[in-house]
């Protein structure tokens, strides 16, 4: 299995075909209680400005985008990239943007 780095993930995100995007069952099972719009996830991955990216494990990345409806929240999208550069959304959830801002201040 190929182990992608952050630069690889950014390149793959810029060029992937959204028709090939897969959603893990976890996202589908929790979408209602987390109030995550699937269309907005697609929009983020294809059109929105990425606020932050970090590698969480082998071929798994945490992406942070602006929240669709709230200026005080961010949308976290965890993706996994397979050997064929196909992207699977593992989970998506909202979290306070203050967390990201504090993390940026520490750097």
C-alpha cells in the first residue's frame, strides 16, 4: 500500500473526479444528527478553500473547511486515499473554529 504525504493528498484533491468519491457508512449513519449536508461536502472537496490539512494515519487526512452556515464553526472532513487515488470520506463533523485558530497560534 502506498503511503501518501500531505503534498500528495493536496495534488489528489485538486484533480480527483467527484463521481469517484465514496462515503463510508459512518458518514451515512450519522449525517442527520451531525447536520452535515452531503452536497456541501462535495462542494468543499471540489471548490472551497481548504483551511487546514493534517495527516492522521497512513493515507488518512483531516481536512478543515469553512462551515456552511456558521462563522464560529469549521467543517472537519476525514478522508482516506487508496492506491488508485480514490477518495473515501470517513467522517464529517462540525467543530468550533476557535480550536483551529488556537492550533495555528501555537505553531
